[in-house]
C-alpha cells in the first residue's frame, strides 16, 4: 500500500482525475508580408482564432457530461498553450499554428474512450473548416486513480487522524493527478493524504503550517504502525 503526502488540507482523497493532453494543428499559407494582401483568411493564426472559438463551444459539453463526473466533481478543460509563427521573423505568415488542451478525465472513464471522444471532436472541426487542414494528436495520457472508502488503508488513516486531530477527516476528489496514477496500475492501493500548503505567499512561495506538519507526521506514524501490525 502507499500513502502519498500530497497537500490535501487534511482530507482523504478517494480518487483523482487523469489528464489527456491534446494538440490541434491548423495549417495556413506561408507568405511574405509584402504579398499577403487579401490573404488574411489563409493566415493560420487567424484560422486558429475561429477554431479556438469552436473548441470553447465544445468544452462545456465535455465538462458537463454525466460520464465525465466523478463523486460530484465534474471534468475540466484548460487551453494551456498556443504556438504559431516566428517572433524573430514576423515578415512571414505562419505555415501552421497549434492549440494545446489539458483535458481532465475521471478515473471511471477508460483513457482509450476519452482519447476516441476528443479525436472525434477534432474530426468535427476538420469537417467544419475543411480548408484549414486540421490535425489532432493526443501526446500525453495519465489515467486517474481511486480507492474504495472501506479499504484498510483508508480506515487506518481515519482512525489515526481522529486520534491526532480529534475528528474524522473529510473526503475529497481532486482534478490534479499524482503518482497514484501509476501505482494503482501496478496493483498498489494508494491514498493521497497530507497537510495544508496554506496560501501561496508572494515572497515565501508554497509554505506549510508547522503545527499541521507535525500532526500529519504523527498521523503517518500511527497509520504505518497499524498497517504493519
């Protein structure tokens, strides 16, 4: 078994979402500025503006679909990056522009199904904008993870937390993913449980409350003692 000390505000994370990273490419004309008059509709950056608007129409469909929710938490999609053109030579129109999405996938959904669905969306974009040469590529997948609430490790954390903090810990579902993604694939039951990071400080950055850190360490020791016994 594994207890991951990710910052969870003292809550037991019974499951977290996975991530799928998608690149959408739009092609365009490569031409010198001097000869680009009347050809703005062939500029891949301007074409990507239209495609991005279409992606923004799709995002709520993904986030609000019942199949993409988990324990009351719905999926989320982030437009993480756009890349196109040459900053060192803006006298040329970009021959292609890329849009990058981070699509969060619930642990109950097979990643193969999520991959198929997002690529279907890309194919729909290609049909909607047939002259843009739209392509899609899934270049990273990291599946989510979950653990049953009645698992021995969860019960051990509950008992130890109550002994140290005087109350049973709350439950949580997160949309970030952790090493539990890999560990559970190798048959290692894993729980994310840790102290609070506190508010992000402008000068100190991520920081911990010492009292919470000490009590969480005590909880870890009690969990290990119970599991090993």
